[in-house]
C-alpha cells in the first residue's frame, strides 16, 4: 500500500562563502511543516538556497500493488523561462533536479532526486507567434494539442534563431603589434558560436616587422560576481580554460588554430549575482632583435649549417578577444553522455 507519490522540479543555488556575500536570509519565516516527515519538501537536507521551483504534481494516491504487479506514470512540466541555466562555476552553482517523493503507509517519505541540465536561450520570452488561426473557432477539447503544437513551434523557433545568429560570417581583421612595431595580423570569420562548434582563426606573420617566436591561444570563460555581492571589493575574476593551442612560429609566414567549444560547457549568461563571458586569450613571445639575428652560421665551409642562437632577448604581451557562445539543440548537447540512466528508490 502506497499512500501517495508526487513530483517537483527545483533549482538549487550554491555560493562560495569566500567569494560571494549574500544578504542574510529572513529567519522570521520558519516553516514548521518542512520539519514534518510526512510533508513533501523536495530540497529537504540540501545545502544552498532553492531559487526556483515548480508546483508539485501528484502522480497517484492510495495505490495498492499485488505481488509482481507494476504501474507506470508519466510526468510533464514546463520550466519557467526566467530561470538561470545549469552552471557549475568556481564561485556559484545552479543545479536543477527532479525530485520524486513517495510514502508507504505508516512509513516516512522517501525522496529520489534526478539531476538534469538546463540550457537557456534569451529572446524567446517575449516572442509573439503570428495569429494565423485567430478567426478559427476555439475547441476546448484541443487545448492540450494546441499546447504541444506551440511547444513544437517554440523549439523550431529556438533552432532557427540559433542558426541565424551563428551562421553569419564576416571577415574580422586585427593588427597584432607591440610598442616596437607590427608583429602580424589575425583573421577570424565570426565571433558568435554554439557550444560544440570549433573556433577557427588564422595568423599572418609575413607582413610583420617584429619576429614572433611563439604564440598561444586559450579558449576561456570569465566568471565575475556582481559588485554588490562581492566578498571583497575589487576581487579578481575567475577564469577557466576549456581549450588551448600553442605553437612555435619563428620564420613562419602563416599559421592557424582550431579550438573546440565543449558540449558540456555553459553558454554565456548573466544573473543578478554572477556573469559568465567567453573570450580568446592570446599570448605572444617576440624577439627583441631583428629577424636576421635569430640564426647563426655554424660553418664557413661550402656546406652551410644554420642553427638557433643560444640566448635571445624577448618581449611578451597578451591580448583578449571577446566572443559570444550560445546554447545548442538539447538533443545535440545530450550527446555528452550516451548512456541512458535509471534511478530507483527502495520504499
């Protein structure tokens, strides 16, 4: 005999006490029912704050199962459009979970928590679909079908918006120079990407006046806490490196790189507490001397051998190029894990 079972989705917020200063919680609101073992509280016993939750839905009541008998129930819920995406950063975390609560007669409640990932695409909240069928008579028996049709149209719209935003290609040229002169040029064809895509760029050092000995390119995310929630004023921003390319390029006329954006990464977003931005971080090592002094002649005989110098004065400098990273189709994002998961609880 099972008394009842309910399902609810909630988003749990975690913050690092060393980096984030949250306002004190209101201790006057003491929920007596939350301490009752017979009350369904999805986030009971979890650390952090519950910043978003859907209304609980009852799956069944007073269910009696004979030995060997089983019953299945389906659950469907619409997530609020103003929630944050799933994110596990150095300062904050946003974790979504589906909680199933079930109680056997004369027994405590058992909870099953299933974590899942949420991707957020901004711009869909205020979109108005054209009223193509505004003059058609309404049928109350088709409300559910219309709701599914709208969800399908919303998914198609999201895919189309992503395609339009990330398929635009235009040539972006940047001159690379330091205080002594021009090092080369950098070329990139777009600055808006989806997770799972590759960031491709090319260098041209043939027109440079200063020899470039080595360069490195890092694909990074910049996690910054909003000023009013910083533990210390002016505290440093947290950086995470997702991909890196390094190359020695002395006497190289042209070179290129390709950095993949992981499907498991979080697209850029902003909340009232944290902001996540993407960028390309460049580091260049240039010669302090002219290109002709980078090699020495090893022999005066007819067979000439050129070798690199043992010591050289160098200069280093860095450059950051902001890029925009958007989510992708959830079906593609789910390819990160090809394994189907099964969760169970013992009642």
